[in-house]
């Protein structure tokens, strides 16, 4: 830990290194093939980003990096629901601060009526703004996931969907097509019997797989978990998960996610017979 902290202090003293740190850190983590390494190192990275944000409280890059790392840790490595909720709260806080630093009118827009969100985005923003709104939408989705027992949180799903649809309208393959995965999950929450339209979610999962030529393995895992289970389609479920287990996980920007996907695929496939009986 002392060696890690000494490296952090050295980086903080170098203006060039500090400027490059968020993107380099994110890339290094996403290309790591051992999730346990990330899990062990992430707490130190979180402390480092907290320190950088305290030092540079108006720096959007550090705020976004903090939001992304806290959100990822909450969704994957948190030890329990309480820790996940706390980290999702921190991710949301950093994402909101980044959005408000970017444009205070953007914060007013996302806080306003849901019916005005899309028209406001179209009137004031364009493709040069999608990074900040996508990051905010991702943190928001993670926060909702960590607070599924709160109906006030669930009621905000529509706004997240609007943000992601707007981003996909400019770049359907944004973030290695993860924008399509988000939309697939958001559209696969309810079965047709209660008004859901999971076929829309299915189309988004298929688009993510198509755009990444099958390299986004988490798209297949969530396709199986969210859609195939919802629609009780065991053949599709098992085929998707087996494809994930048989795939090469190494892909630029996706290696860590793919390793985690393979871990989830093995667990889901092992319980398939019991789930679909």
C-alpha cells in the first residue's frame, strides 16, 4: 500500500501525468484479464481519485473517472447491498458534479419533467456532448439498480432510457456498443403480459453483438439473463451462455468485462435446468 501511495503522490506532482491519468487508468483496467487484480487494486484507485477530486474539484475528467470507477465497483465488486448502494451514491454524486461543471443547464434539464428531456437534448446539444450525458446515464442506471426497492428510483428509468436513446441516435456503437446493452436491459424489464416490449430489448442486444462482431460477451450474458429468462427461452439462453464460455475474451477495451461475463455465464448455465424446469 505504501508503494502504491508513493506512486499516486508522484503522479499528482506531475501535471502531464495527472492530465492523462483518468483515461490511462480506465484503459489499463478494461484490458486487465484477471478480475481479482482489479478487485484488489480498485480500493487504492478509488482513494487516489478521491484525492485528485479534492485537489481539482472542478475537473470534469477526474469527476467522470471517479463516477465510472465507483459505479463499476458497486456493480461488480461490492461486498454487500449496503456497500453497493453507498458506492452507487458516490458514482452518482461525481457524475452529477461533472455534468453541472460541463453545463449547469444540463443539470436543470435532467432534473426537469421527463417529457421535456428529449426535446431539450435535441434543442441544445449534439454529438459533441454525448460523452458527458452517456456517463451520467450510466451512473444513473447503476444507482437505480442499487436502489430497486425504492419506487422513486424506479420511476427515473424513463429518463435514463431517453438519455441512452439520444446517445445511440448519434452513435449506435458508442462505448463498444455498450449503449445498446444498456438499452437492451432497460427494455427487458417487463413481459408482454403486463405491457412490456421485450422484443425491443432483444433488438438492442442483437445490435450490440452485431456491432462488436460478437466480442462484447457481456451483451450475450445479459441477453440470456434479461431476455431469454424473461421469455422463458431455454434454448436461446443456453446457446448464448455457451458461446460466451467458448469465446476468446481478449478484445481492446473489453477484456475485463469479458472475463467477468464468462464467470457469470458459467454460473447462469449451471442453474439453467433448475430455472427452466
